[in-house]
């Protein structure tokens, strides 16, 4: 099957959607499908071969930063981008076009406009947005062209149903379990004094890094060997300046990391902490930590609670409570047996998110929409999609 994947966010900026599209492309290729990915990238088409882009990625032009969904997203739009999207759709002759976040003003929306064949759309966002509801009338002509809708989580599914209607099938984000499980820790980590990890945009308030810093400040006096390993984009100098001198000397800032470096980072700590305050539809970093065998401490938001099975696969603490976070981290650092139990439960639970299974479920949706039967294809992999909607252009 020839599949066209569309990523609305800049390929060279780390993010959950970008990682999802990349790993899905790799998994589909491993299953024998032919894949092309269209994504914003800050290079002209003529220079594509001289970059580090995977061979299946087609750059759609320069992305621009736009405030969106409580953060700053790098999107691509405008006449030149529209022309590139239409050309890619036309020349690709895809059996199925799979767009991600088609309500975002970027490539996926443009691809829906120019496509004529079957379209599958994956929705990642979980924020309840008045703007999204208000834009329903504008988006409707695009949404009517979608043949099937996927939500990566129950919060994302609920947001889609409440604001745009429909009843999407639920297929979670995937994780490449084998890669994380076999990664080697960074030299000298985690050490004997305990190590805590954080990955994300540490200067984005909803990621909760300030909360983790406040918790670590409570722990360092009684734990002279405790260290914090941080990866992700942000103003490193400002982040370090906001810490006490005692904590600052315990922190290692890796900055932006590659996928291989992320895998090693997650294997280098005793605990991974996700102190996010909201706005998360799934929490892919949790499943990646689980795949790495690293116990997770996470805020008790709906998306994280679901991934961690209400605390069976990781420790939860009340959202925004630095004291509770500090106490939870301290208890787990002092209890290696409990950490081992959580790691084992996490390994069991995360197996259902392995990309081999997730990609097979996505392919089952592709087969449904390309069959032209107006119903679910009779196949054991597709019978779970009884709630699948959008099997005609009027969905």
C-alpha cells in the first residue's frame, strides 16, 4: 500500500506528533508499505538530499512560530506551501492519505483540501478549546472529506466528539520498545546517590519543570548524591539561575537530544518525573520511560492516570503539589523493591503500545477505508473498529 503521511509541525523541532509520525512511518515501512511523509522543514526542496531528513520525508517549506494549544507551534501555510502540498498529493498517487491534526492551520488542513482519495485523520489534542468549537463551520468542508478518524487517547477522542462531532476509533501512540530496552545509560549515570530525569520544554509552564525544581530543592540537603538530568529545549541559563547554588551543581542540562540520546537518557535515571500541569492528551514520554524500564512519577492528570493504570504502573501525585512530588520521589528512591515492582508492571502494560501492534491497527483502518465496502472489512484485526466512523465522504 502506498501511504502519504502529513505532519503539521516542523520536523526539526522535537514534539509528540512529530515522533508519532516518524515512528509510524518506520513501522509501516517495516511492514512492507511504501511511505512518503510531508512536513514543514526549514530547507528548500533542492537541498533535501544534503540534510539529515529521513529519505521518506518531503520538506514543505519554512515553518513559522505560532501560539497554539498553550504553547508555540511551528507551522507552515501560505500560497507557496499550498502549492507544494497540492503537488505532493497529486504526484504521490497514494492509496490512502493519513493526516495528523487536520484542525491545525498547517499542512494537514491543506492536504485535506487538495486530496480526492481516502483520507484517515489522527487527532492528538485534548484541550477543550472555544476556538475549536467556533471554527466547526469553517472546518466542516475539510472534515467531510475524511474517511476515518483516529484519536490517540480517550481525552483526545472526547475533545473531538464534543467540538467537532463524530465517533473516532481509539488507537494509542506507539513506542519502539526494543530500542528503549536495549539502550545503554550515559557514562557515570545513574550513580549511587540517586538520579531523577526530566525531558521536555522546560521553560513551558504546563510541562511543570518549576514544580520539579521546587521538589528537588526540598530533597538535596538530605541526599548529597542526588542528581537531576534534564533534556529538551529552553533557556538553560535562565533555568539554572532560578535554582539555588546547591541544586544548580546537581543538574546536568543536555539540551536538545536525538532519539538515540533520549533512549540513553531515560536509561540513565532511577526515576523519570512528569510534573505536567495539564494539556496532555496521552503522554508518550511515559510509555517511553516504561519501555526503558525506568519507574515513572507523574502528576495525576487524566491522560497520565490512564497510561499508568491509576498508579499500578507508576506513582501518581496531586497536580501542582511540589511537597507531594518531593515525598513521592523520596519514598521511591528509598525503596528499590517498589521501583522494581513498578518497572515490571510498566513493562507488562507498555507492550500494548509497541509500534508493531499499533501500526497493524492503523493498517486495519487503511484497509477499511480503501475497501470501498461502506463497512468494516471482515478481518480479525478490524473487528475492534465497530465504532469507526467516516466510511463515506459525508461522515
